[in-house]
C-alpha cells in the first residue's frame, strides 16, 4: 500500500514518500495524504522547516502512477487528475514554511515537478532528472512547463520535455536547480533545516512570500512594504537588535 508519512522532530517536519514497489510513483491516495500533511504542518506553529524525502535507494519519485490515470476519459483526466494534482502540489509549494527536497535516484515527471515545488533541493550524486511524458503521448501536467520553466534555462526544459533526456545531478546543480550535491543528502538537508530553524520564523515566512511573487513586479513594492511593516512590529526584531549590539547570538 502506498503511503506518505509525516513526522515531526522538534522544529523540523519530514514528509516521506513510501511506494517503493512502484519507485514512489504518486497515487491519488499519496496526493491526498500530502495535502493532509500540509494542513497539519500549517496548524503547527512550532515547525520551522519541512524536509521532503522518499524511501528506497532507486528513486525519489518516478512521477504519476500510470495505472491510476491511464483508463480515465479525457474529461476525467483533465479535471480529476491534472487539475487536482496541480492544486495539491501548489498547496505544498505555497506552504508558509521553507521546504527542502532530499532527492536521490530517479526524479521523473511528476516527481521532478514535486521536487520543483520545494524551496531548496539537496541532490545525491546518483540523482537523475527527466520529463518523459511526451514519450508515451502525454504532456507534463503538474507545472512541469510552468514552475520548472522558471527554475531552469529555457533550452534545458525544452530539451527535457521534447526528448525525454535524462539529466544528471551535476548539470542540474550547474543550472541552479539543485542547491547542493552531497554524499548524504538527508544529513545535509537536515543541517540546512537546522540553520533555518535558528532564524526568525516570521521574517523567514514573510521573505518566502516576497520571493514567491518577485516576478510580479507591479505589486512587489506594496507587498514588501506590507511585509516589512508586519515584521518591524514583531518582538523578534527587538531581540535581533539587542543581540547585535550586545554581540551575542539572538535567542528567538
């Protein structure tokens, strides 16, 4: 049975994909569980960062489970699969808390789209990325031509979508998609999460909002002004200023 687990250790939450028999291919149950976990994370004010990882050595996620959608009518596929999956991955992407993808092995199709919904990504050396949909007569459906196109060069996303080529960790790092390549990606992702957890949570949250809408320049100044005013009135700022002048680490 496919499952997505949520665990919380102190200030760090972890969402783990576990459908190893199908290389963590995403099923409707797994998508609904991801959404449930997003709601639980948002309701827990103590969580400062979220790790997204997967069980198994071969794959992070090879995309959508073909058995789950291949028999759908075009109308069912568009509404129940593409739009619903898109909405849930967007829900994860829009979490107010920073998310870190721990990626190893295959990250194909919907799996790569899920990785793209993370704020940061730590790759293993063996990570291989691909957008194979056109090879079976379908197109990317969960923002592979939208969000992913904003994160990697246009020529690369076209190469991946048009040809289904497989791209290794080094090239994905060089184009800026991966923040780090590590022998132990989970350990390194945990270190990043710990660093995030030491920062002002409200300032980090407001910063994530502003970065997320940075491309919409006509409202950028207003959003930054509102967010800045919100942060300026928080006690965290007073502690940060006091620690600065007293030359000590802040205690948030």
